[in-house]
C-alpha cells in the first residue's frame, strides 16, 4: 500500500500537499495557543511570583488577581451600565426591525429587490481601499 492509495476519513486521498497543509495548520494553531495559555496561567498566579520568576510554570495558583480586578475595576457597575444600554437598544432594534420587515413583506417583489439593493449599497461591504460603490447588485431569482 502506497501513500497515494491511502484514503482519509471522508474518502479523499491523502496527498503530500494535504499532509503538509494539516501539519502547517496544527503548527500555527499551537503557535497561537501557547501565548494564550501562558496568559491564562499568568492570570492565576500571584503578581510577586510573576515578577520574581518571569513567565515560567506557576508554583501556586490563586484567584486573587481576579478578585482585585473585580473590586478595583468596579466590574459589577460596568456590567450594569452595559446592560442598561444594551437591553433597551436590543429590544427596540428588534421591535422596529420586525415592524419594517412586516411592512416590506407586503410590497411587490420589484420593490423588495430595489430596497435590498439600496440597503446593500449603504453597507460597508468592501474593504476600505476599494470604492464603496463596487458592491454587486442583488438580482431577482428567475426561478421565483
């Protein structure tokens, strides 16, 4: 049995390009996760230990850093302010959007497509270095 005959889990042949692709994906995933895991471990160790030992494996784990951040950063008050803004904005947005959707569903198909084109042209869909008018038109489905 050769490498060209080996079949993957979904019936695809296992080629050297596919093996290289997956090896690179695994490498970059681990490369991305290592600092993230290091930051999580550092958040659970005392600050004095981080100053003394640097970013080595922690000797002890504690939640003191999170308690200090919760108390000194006024996290409950900030969450309340966020909820105070977010909940009414979300409810009002959903309410008015559903009213507009109901009204728009009563229009003819041509008016719906015209409105869809207007909405799509107003959205910043293109990257900043492209002209915003280069957005494809929404064409009606001929099967509909």
